[in-house]
C-alpha cells in the first residue's frame, strides 16, 4: 500500500503513519506458511518509475472480456436453474479457498469471527476495510449478519479487490443466507476494484446486482490493471500485491485518510 501511495501519488507514508490491522485467516486452512522457494509469488517492490498502469491510460482494458461476456450468459442460466457446474469448476480448481469456505462450517465461522472482533474493537471509529478476493465475501457476510442481529458497527468504507461476489454460485448462497443482495447498512461507501482479466471478477458487475442500502449508498465498480508479476515474470491478475498498489486503490486510501476525523487530528 505504501509503495502505491508513493509511486501513484507521491505520498511518502512511513510504516507507523498508516494505521493498519491485518485480519488474517489463512492459518485456519494452512497450518504452515509458505517460506523460501515454496513461496513462488512473494512480495517485492516494483523497480519501475512513476504511477502503476491504469485503465485511464488504456481504456480497452476496462471493457468486459470475451470470457466475461460468455460467463454472464452461463451465469444467468445457472441462477435460473440453481445448477452451477461452471462455478463448481472455477471454485474447486481456481479459487479453492472459496470452496473450502463453504465446505467447512468451522473454518467459515472462525474466519468471520476474526473480522467481527476486529470491527467490534474499532467501534466509534471510521474504518476502511480493504478486502481482497474471499475477504470481500467474509466482509459481506459479517456486515450483513451484524445488521441482522443488531450488533453495533463502526462507520465503514469498503474497498473490494478481485471480488468473486459476481459468481452465480456465490450470489445464490449469499441470497439464501442474507436475503436479497444489497449494500450493507454500515457502509458509507463501497468501491469494487476489478481487473477484467482476473477470473474471480467474471460475471455481473457488483453495482448491477447489489441494491443500495437505506442511505442510498451504491457499489461503485472501478476497472483496474493488476500489474503483478512473479520472480519468473509470470503475471497473476488476481494477486493481492498488484491490487494494493494500483492507482485506484491508492486514491481510495488517500481519500479515506484525508476525510477521517482521526487523521485530521
């Protein structure tokens, strides 16, 4: 995040100057972390200069891909029939943590509890939730559940990155648990950042499937370019590091910090 703020906006933010809490869930599924050569996609600073790439300089990258258009047709058929063979393949072989989230109730409950506790400890504050991939699903579940049972929440801004919430199977599961898809009541803003070549973001844009909340807050879908490449040069359009240093995410963070009463002192 600090790399993106520096490259994209010229903001040199020391580590201690960016109040941040990492709500971690990976250890609930994976007992041992990846280390050394086992981590084929580590974080390392990009050695380029100037802002990271953006659809603002490449408008074609903001348009739905052929995969998007094909999937949307299949998605509507899956929703109508309640049968989701295409999504089953995507979840099991490309987004298997999501598969585990729904297959393992204990894991699902523990992951939600970690975010619930973090939000409870931030009561009365302004909070930006930066939720990558399945984190967006966990955030949505926690926010809607808290709304249903009357749990107090801080004032939340949500930024989802590479969110899979447009997948037909997830839309069906979310509707079964929480009712019609809509922006959670606690949110004062929701920005959905999506690389059009990220398989997790295929399907309808979130603004098209989520109704606004009672305050009129809507999802704002924003195409980005995830420029992450691993040490061998292979790109990964879903990687968290690439999303976190996009110009669009940097602007969201800088805007939140500038508007936060705590930051204004």
